[in-house]
C-alpha cells in the first residue's frame, strides 16, 4: 500500500470501501499494529502522537479499538472475567464494582440480543460468525475507545444483527464522540450508520474521496474494476 | 486436643532428647534430628526404632530395603542418572526450627510468595523456615465434626499405633513393596503422610485437606498415605500447595494407596510445586470395587524431574476411574506424567485427560497405559492428551501404551500438540493486554478444563502462578 493519506476526527464516521484485495483490511491491521503488516514507509498518528512503532496493546491503551473481521477463539478464557479484566485496564476513576459491572454487562448483552448463557462460555469458543461480531461490540463497549476500526463487521451478519450492531455503534458516535472507520465491501451497514466521509481504495491506493454520494455510485456501478 | 490433630512436637522432642541414639543424630541443642547421609540397613532399623514400631512394620521396612537394593533403576522415562542415593538424608525430623533463616530462602521464591499475597507466617512455613504452622487450634472444631461421623483422619504413624488392623488390611497391598524401585525405597524409609478411613455410607461434604493446607505431615520426603473409603462413602482429599515449596532435600518419593469399596467414591487432588532441585517420584494407585469411582486430579508445576502416573485398578463390575492431570515444564524441568487404567471387570470405564505446557526449554511427556484384561467385557476408555508448547526450545512427547486382551471393548485416544498462535496473541494484545498477559490468558484457558475441577483457592493460585511464569518468560 502507498499514498494513503487519511484523517479521522472524533465523532466522525469514515467509510473505507473497495473491492477484494484492495488493501482495506491490511490497513486495519497496520493501524492496530499486527506484526505481519510491517510499515516500511509512512507514519501513523493518534491524537497527534505517532504510533507507528507502538505495540498493539500500547495502541489499544491509547484508545484504538479494532473489531476484527474474523475474531479468534480462546477456549477456556471465560468471557465475563475477560471483559472484567479489560474493564479494569481502561476504567480507573468511576469504576463499577464487579456486581454492578456484571449487571451492566448482562444488560448490554441483552440489548445486543446475545443468546442467554453465551457469556458463560470460553471467548468465541464455538460461536457463530454473528455471535463473534457481537462479542466484538461488547468488548468495544467495555474498553470505551476513542477511535474504532470496524473491519468488515458486516460480513456474515444477517440483517437484524447488522442493524443492532450498526445502531449500537451509532450511539457511541453520538454520545461519546467516538471516531469510526468502517471498512466494508457493501453499503448495507451505511444505511444505519451514515458516513461523513467515504473513501474508495483500489490496489492499495486512494481512488476517490467524498461523501455518501459515492456510496450511491458504487451501489449503481460497482467498484468499476474493469477499468 | 483432638486425636486427629498432628502429633505434638513437644512430646516427640522430649522423647528424643531422652533417648541417646548413636546413629548420627545431632544434639538436641541444635533442635534437629537427622540421620547420616546415605542408606543402609542400620538406618532403616533406626527409623523403625525412632518410631517405636512393632516388628511387623520393621520387617516390612527391612524386606523393602532389600528389594530396593535389588531393583534396577527404571531405564525408561526421565533421566534419573544424577540421583545420588548416598547423598540423601533419609530421616530428618525437625523440632520447632530447622535453623534455617528467612534470609536463606532464595529471592525468586520469596518474590513468588509476595506476588501470591501469602501471609508472612505461611511464607516462612512454605520456605522451610518454620517447621510447623499452628493449624491445630484453628482446625480443632472441624476435626471434631469429622470424628463425630466416625471418620479417621490422622498421621500415618499415629494410625499405625491406634488402628493397626485397619492399616494393615490395605497397607502395602495396593502398591506392593516390590512394585518399583522407588515404591520399595518408600516402603523402607517412609515417614509421615496421612491415614483416612471413611465409614460406610458417610459422605464428607468438604474437601478434607482443604482445612489442612498447611500441614507438615503431608510434605515429607517419603510420605506414605492410605485412604480407605468404605461402601457407599465419599471423600475428597486435597494435598499439596500451589505456592512453591522450598526444600533443600532433593528426593521426594511418596506412595499413595487408596481403597474404594463398592459404590464408594474418592477424589484425590494434588497440586505439587516443589522447588526445581527436587526429583519427584511418586507411586499412586487406587483399587476400585464394584461401581466405585476413583478420580485423580493431579497438577505438577515444580520439581526438576517428576515421574508420576496415578493408576486405577478397576476390579469390580461397573467401576469407573478418572485421571485428570496438568503439568507445566519450565526451564530445566522434565515433567513425565500421565496415568494408568487397568480394567479387570465388565462394564468398567475410564477416562484420562492430560494437559501439558512446555516453556523456556522445558520438557513434558505424557506416558500412559490402558490395559483391558480378558473378561473386561464392554470396558470403555478414553484418553485425551493435549500439549501446548510455547517456544522453539521446549519439547513435548507422548508415549501411550494399550494392552487389550478382550475383544468387546472400546478405546479412544486423542492427542493434540499446539503452539500459541500469533493471531490469538495479537487479538488479546489489541484489547490492551501485554504480551505475557495475553500468553497467560491462552495458557490458563488451555488448562481450564482441569483447573475448574480444583478447589477454588487452588485454581485461583494456579492461574496466578502461571501468569507469573509467563512474565518470567518474556524478555
């Protein structure tokens, strides 16, 4: 990838669209600090601080959250205690006690329509694609990030699940002024979560930038890969 | 004082002070009674005399000693060539203080105690500075409850004096003195250990040793434990400690015998975390009658070399045996562990689940045997062994043996070896966790199926200990 000059502000939603293999997910991983995606050239900044050389956890602690395209399973890692540990990492001042936290968690899980008993299992262990995506959202709510990358959160989701997730993220944007980078092939999710900026990338380069009108164009004509 | 309380130190001390033994016991002023290094018939006799044993036990010891001399060292399993039998104290009885100071305890062990949040008094005990923790006062009322139900729970030495017939009904019968070289050694020089008898139909609702987490009697070098669970009774016995036990004694060779009568159930949980200079060579075996259930839950963290294969002999129809084990092999360690299930009767069932973790150049081996004798119709067994290797220097092996002499049986064996995936680490790190925290999460998840079987305080400490090991493994 080269020549990607993008800027995302607090409370802003940016959609990054492009065909398969255009480098969208690579960008997501590079931003989150995945060791497989080395950054040879260029720099990444987070709230004006350079993060190019930081480890994934350092970036996370600054307030960057990556909702993975295919979240892995960690068998035996109990979800509730895992989420409590995340919570303790991020919340210092107005921290709820464990009982309050658990109640809050059950409440949020219910709003996301996560099946009863799912939180008693190992992290993503035996979960369906949709359940995994909802778990990503739950982790996001717990860690209260400043900026979120949703890497194809819409893949493998049915319409209902997509709507629930999109609206929950929208609420975070509105209430907590979270900045969101949505990486997707499809415009579907943008019906619920409008993007302020739309960026089309192709073959690792920015092809076009604009607003929601670009989405309309893609819906009509596709990504014009033939060109 | 309850008769189940540990034998009082004072009375023993007085007894020894009055008896001038000439076999190298140091003077009472030093508060320490110690046989000379090395082993010979005289020392075996002396141990028996010190314990005022009857002829029967003395002869048992002497015969065992002869067998020990005759038996060859095992040529399979871990490397035991560096054990120097002549450089070991076979009988050490401390009084109030072994004369070791808190300052002598290695720093890394102290640090671990601190990180586990263990109180100072307990730390000193675990570090071998204090010989005995004052458990009698605290646990007296609990002991009384057990006694009221007819349960016998006392030290092995005390049991031999008070209940000789009961002891001899099974002592040395489940693990015969000639079973293997180390069982013979234990039979010759055993000292300490527990005796438990649970009468017919009595169910002990709390794990027994849970009250006695701190109890010297169970931490000797050559302890001998016998548990008899009578018909329809149930007991859960827990021994050991998740915190590292610091000892300068380099050989720990215990024997545990368990008799599970018809319809009875016994669960025996061990967590072992000896310091890494110790050879831990233990023979554990249970005999299970009709429809009885035996469960071994075994965790091995410490020691230099562990060789331990808890066994179940399913002698009665419909008997069930279960062996759950977890081993962590770090730098310089070899955990050679597993289990044995021997099916003698119809409709017997068994399950072995073994989980091992190798890191920092450690080595873990699963060694197991399933035997199904002629006549064990419809016997069923399942073996699952999963190994997790954390780095390229570490190693894991599996040595399963199946001896099947009956055709109408079912036997399943599953084995997996895995490494912690980069994707798992990245995923957890992107949630804000340090690399070693992420590793510990994956590892603790891996052993969770076993850990959840442990009493609460043990499982919590085990998880924290593994986290500490992970911290050490980074950088």
